[in-house]
C-alpha cells in the first residue's frame, strides 16, 4: 500500500513538472527593447526599429499556429505553355501570366473579407515586368497546387543572363498551420513542392543571391527578408519573422534577423520599388512606386 502511494505521488509530481514546463515553453516571443511595438494581437506583432540616417526596419512576428497566411494572386491571363523553367526541368511546365492588381484594391477587398481578423499585407513573389499581366519569376504552390514553373533569367538554368546564377541553390519557404521552414529547392524534380503534404510554398532567393547584392554590390534599398524561428522549445519553427527595411543592405537586413535568433536560411522576396507593407492598425507603412502586383501575402487570425 505504501509503495502504491509512493508511485502515485511521484506520478502527480511528474505531471505537475510537465505542466509547468509547457507553460514556460509557450512564452510568447518578444523582440529586444530596441523594437517598439506598433500593433500587437494574439498571434502576431508589428514592431519598429530605428536605423541610422532616419531609416527604419519593421519586424512582423507571425505565429503560424494562430495566424492564417493567404496567397493573393491575380487571375491567369495567358497559360504560358511550356514556358516554365524551374519546376521539373526547363520547358517541362507552364508559366502563366497573372494579372497585376492594385495594392489599394487588394487591401480593401481583403479587409472587407476578414474584418477585425485582418492583420497585415505585403507584396511577395518576384515577377518579370510591370505590365497588366506578368509571369512570376519562380514557382509557387497555393493550397496544394503548383501554379507556375517560373520564368526568371537569373537562376539555375542552362543559359542564365549572368554566369553566377547557373549554379545557385534556390530556396523554398514552406508553411502549414503548425510550422514553417526554409529548405533547398530542386528545379529538376520540383522537390519539395512535388510532395502532396506541402500545401503552400514560395520559391525564392537566399538573400545573398539576390541580383541586387550580386550584380550591384548590395546598395541600400527597400527589402523584405524572411526567416523562421522556434520560440516554444517544441520541435518545429512556429514563428515566421519578416523584416522589412526602409533603406538598408540585404546583409544588414538579414543580420537584424540573426540578432533576434533566426538560425536557419533567410530568403528575400520582391522588394526595391515594389516594397509594400500595410497593417490593419497603422495603415500604409511603406508604399511602393509601382501600384500593381501579381502576388501578395495576407496575414489574418484563423477562423
């Protein structure tokens, strides 16, 4: 009887320790004191850090377990048969022309659709030309379907516009309702976008391979850089960190993420004069020179 009581007490103690451990592991990630909160909700936060020369960096922390990411894309205008370059080999897929949509229109529609749940919106995929319809530079996968094989001349194809790009390794940002990660992308097989369990993904440059860094020596400009991070101690990176700089180099933008604890790969998405950042509370934070884009990311509360 005494032995049974001993084991029962120890089981209760173990359970109590486990519960306390979980509570400590699920502490919400907060950036350093140099980041001032602009808009914070349960599952997402927008922070500003002042840089030199009156410039700013804007950090978005998105908890994938609480927030929904929507890929907003224009209608297909031309299928671009056999024009794809980065999904299962060159000319082995198609590269559609997507209609470009004004950022004001996309923001207004998204806000009407999701109301108080709407958190923020940014431009996303690289694209070829500022025309009514354009191709995307690299593959994307939306809700289980690969929509384009990409068309950029600056990538690992047989005859890129610059020899440097013949051997670069493209990266894929993948996420679901639990975690996100960045991994190598294989243009020959399409992996990992060819896997059924990968539902949403964006193929892009590792930040150090962006043409702005390689071809024009990484001058200060507007950029989005993205990394993932684990803040709860449980396996998997549940946080997506997006750093949007007003005027900085890609190296310095990526270093800001490293300082916050991002350990894995960091990618960059469409930036420069296209950089757009909108928040539900603040409104327009960074406005692009161009007004129309074919692909956006919207962030909202689940449900």
